[in-house]
């Protein structure tokens, strides 16, 4: 036990800190991870029957406009030129998303140009507006009008939240971007792509350093393992990327999360849906979307031509036993989070980071960017290295 730094959790936040601390400061880093694998939610593995790479915790698309993050991630992997696009099945017809000129013209059986489409959406929005929006439905209608809302937002949102949009707070959405071009690229970032040899190879390269020791299937709260909370807090600096409420034994109440259930299936066809992600906008379809993983890597010519892997995604509120995915973030959650942040101040040698440690949805590039700044501004100074 000669580590200088303990990192709890091997997701992108924890691994970025571990990598920097080992390579930049020459520290010995002990990483502990509750799961049987490295990488947190970005972990992927090849499905056994087909060899097709499956993102175990839902489809992960890398994109960023942050040049220092882009430079950093390229030290560990190259990226393909994959460009993400999403389609939606509504009433048995397929439309491009996000809502764009193609979606609008198909939906209204029209051939509007950008100006006419914009005027139409503004007119529908004005027609549906009710003054000060009291719930998500009223807010959405005030932004894009009732017809587009009912087709593409209402049921999908209800399925995501297991809640009728009239019972969801208006603040859940601040904008509903509509594009008045046919551009249906999902992300607008300067850089986008998927790791050429997969997420796990990338994550493993970050930890590939004799100074970094990753111990799997080891829970920080399991008092029978040597790197547990009681044995380490106060005696070694700790980067904690698990749930913040769990750290404090839920003393201020539980923070609410949504989770996802995935149903994976190997089909004996070469191509099931012709694209990587299809959303299902209608309420009578119980899943929100279907991922077909071969389409994330069209360049992999070794993928079988007669089999494919699909994953149906279902959304629901999480219990303590579930994987926490998206913060629900009600007013009560925000109040509890503030109380936990107060408690955090008493933990001088523990840095809370990442998605779970800050109760914040973070894309991969945001988790990595946050870890790079935390390393520079907080971790390096702890070891007497200049900020
Ligand atoms: P995590 O990856 O969650 O890592 C935290 C780790 O800590 C986990 O491995 C966990 O097992 C471990 N841990 C927790 N408690 C303990 C404990 N007590 N002891 C030991 N270990 C513990 N980002 C994108 O950029 N593009 C996407 O398309 C995208 N899609 C996503 C889809 C879903 C469904 C989800 C949930 C996230 C998605 N993300 C995406 C976000 C991406 O997964 C996160 O940015 C990334 O996971 C953040 O890394 P992290 O290290 O903060 O957290
Ligand atoms: Na995703």
C-alpha cells in the first residue's frame, strides 16, 4: 500500500486524473472500481456471437469543440469520421431529427423554404401559446406549436420520464432547437468520431502505466477491502467519483436519478434498421429507441454480413439498486445537493468529481475537461506542483 493518491471510480473523470497524476507528477495512483471492468459508463465490449462492439451502458458518441480536450484524447486513440444522425418513427413513418426543414416538410406534406417554414412554426407557436407556461407541455407548445409537439415531443418525453408532460416542470426544457435547413447532423461540434479500436482500448491505454494500479470489483464502502472509506479518508488524498449522497450515507436524503434498461438481441439479418439510432415517438411502443451497433462502425469490414446486434432502450426512475444515469434534478434534489456541498467542505482531502460526484449530467468531453482543470487547479497544488 504505497499509493500517493486514491481514485474511486474508473470512468473518464477518474482515469483522466489518474493518468495526469502518474504521468505528469510521477505519483503512484491506486484506482478502485466497483464493477468488474474499467471505464465507467463508456465501457464497451464485443458481443460474443458477432464480434460487434456494443456500448454496454447505452450508445456513446464522442464530440467536442474543446481543443485541449481533443488534443488530450488523441494521445490515447484515433477517431473514425463517424457522424451521428438520429431518425424517429412516428405513426409508422420515419422522419429525420432534430426537427429540421426535412422533418417539417415531410410532416406537413409541403415544400417550404427556410423562411416559409420559420413563419409557419412561429405562427403555430403563437397560436398554441398560453402566456406563462405552467408545465413542459405548455412550454414546448409555446416554442414549436401543438402539431410538432404532439408528434415528436409529447409521447417520447412521457416515456423518458414515466410522467405526462403536463405534470413535468416547464424548466425541463429551455429550448427546442428547430433547424431551418436540411442539415440533420446531430452534433454541431468541431470534432466528432468514434474510437477506432473501441472505447475499452482507449480507456485501457489511459491506465496503461506501471504507476497506476486498477483494482476491479472493489467497493469504497466495503469495509473488508483495504482501500475502504474509513481506512483512507484523511490519510491519503482521494478523488471520489461515486454518488455524492452515498458518500455521506444519504444523510441529507437521496438524490433522484433516471436509469435505463437495455434489451439486447442478435438478429439473423445483416441490417435491421439501416441506421444506428431509431427513436420511437409513439406511446404504444414501450421502448424509447433502438440502437443497432454495426452502424457505428461502417468501416469495420470484418463485421458479419448476416447478423446484427440491436438494443432496445427503456427509461424509468432509478432505485438505489439501479445504475444512476440522468439526474432528475427537482427543486428538492437541488436543495439536497446544496446540503451535500456543505458537508463536502468538511472533507479537506477528498475531491468530488465526475457525473455522480457532482450530480450533473456530463458528456464524456465535459467529464474529461473537468478532470483536466481539477488536476491543474486542485490536485497538482496538493502535491506542491504549480497550478
Ligand atoms: P462514470 O463513467 O459513471 O464513472 C464512475 C465510476 O465510478 C463507475 O465505473 C462506477 O462503477 C464507479 N463507482 C461508483 N461508486 C463506486 C464505489 N463506491 N466504489 C468504487 N467505484 C465506484 N457522453 C458523451 O459524450 N456522448 C454520449 O453519447 C453519451 N451517452 C451517454 C449515455 C448514457 C446512458 C449515459 C448514462 C451517459 C452517456 N454519456 C455520454 C456520458 C458519459 O458516460 C459520461 O461523461 C462519463 O461516464 C462520465 O464519466 P465519470 O467518470 O464522471 O462517470
Ligand atoms: Na448517448
